[in-house]
C-alpha cells in the first residue's frame, strides 16, 4: 500500500486532500469562534432582560453627546422615565411585524427633563387606519419601557404621507424635534400608561435572543467540519488500500488458476497410472478447494473461507 501511495497520482491526491482538510479545519475553528460569540451575546441579552429597571438617563446617552451604544450593551434593558407625551410629533412606523401580523408601530416622543425618549406605545394592525390611533394620556406620566437600539437607515419622513416613517432613527428625529433625544428607542411594557387599546409589543424570546443559528446548531457545524477533515485525510489511504487489495486478489486468482491446472493434470496422470487403483494404503490428499483455502489463510493471516 505504501508503494501505491508513492505513485504520482496518489501523491497529487494526497496533497489535494490535505488542502481540503485544512479548509475544513479552518471552517470548524471559525464555528468554534462563532459559538463563543453567540453564547456571549445571548448571555448579555438575557442579563439585560433580567436587570432591574433603571432611570433612562443612566442607561442611554443623548444623540451627539456620546458614541452610539452597542446593541448588546443596551437591548432589552428596562428603563423608567417621567414626562409628557408629545402627540404633535407622533409617527407610525410602517411594516412592523407583531405575531406574524403586519401593521404599524405607534411612535410618540416622551419629553423628560433630561431629554426626549422615543417611545413605541404599541402596535396597530394594518387593517386599522393610522388616523384612528388612540391618544396617550395627557399630563405627566411615569412609564417603564424596554430599550431597543436605534436604526441608522433613512426614515423617509418627508417622502411618506400621514406622518409615517420607515424606521426609528434617533439622529433624524433629534434634527426634526430640535431638542436632545436619547440615542435609542423604547417599547412600553404591557399595562403601562400610553398603551391603552393598542396591541402591546410582546416580550422578546430569550431562548436565542441574538438571533440566527441556535447554539446547538453551531456545535453540529463544528462536528461536521472536523469530520469532513478526517474523511479527506483518510480518503487517499482508503483508496490505495482498496486498489492494493484488488490487485493482490487479481494476482492470486491468476496464480490459483495456473496451480489448479497443474494439480488437475497431476491427479489425472496418477489416476490413470498402472497400479494406481490397487494401492490401498495411500491416504487421500487434500482436495483442490482445501488447498486453495489453505493458501488464502497463509496469504491473509485469517481463517480460510471456502470460495
């Protein structure tokens, strides 16, 4: 088999399979890194969701006053805020999806002493006209809301009609409002002032809060890629072994054919020789099948099988 592996075609195959195995090992290692990231992100978001509510000014920066906070640093945290809803600058966010139903988020600024918090008060099904939005309570209110990172894409407020926007962009909202705005938005929890008859935004699914592939799926990918690498390295050896065994069996069959022919001739001559039948003491010799089985056992080092 080693002689077969040294042939140029097997040497080239081996080099190619080593390259393939290297690629598979690289992908498996990358999946290990991805698994570590996913576990870290999921842990951060679960911790955020279970933290006690804190004042919004302690959690979110004002637009332009500090760097935009990272998603995993703030998402799902609960904040408290006291202020008044500004209905004159209320928008509906198009193409919102709640429980597989398309509709609108109702976005109403809440003016607090430190700045304005963009608040999603609830969900409005697409079948309901945005003009029918329930009004928030008047006067000062105190609310608890769940933080979501602001969106960076253009909200297209000037292009759309009926006070609609495509996204919740705190930077653009701050420019229109002309006052300090927190660099994120928040969703009112169920039962909070301002939800009213709107559909509350459901709690996030914390089984895989970061989204994408679940953690066991990454584990399966890791096993898959390293298994592929092992198969790639084993392929040249397996192919060379199969070819060597096939060649040995072919040579053995050719030798057996010649031997069987010679043995058959000798047996025929002995049978027809004068006086051969009158030799009562000569023990019977092994049959041809027994001879072949014995040679097979000697060649492969295992129990002979009758062919």
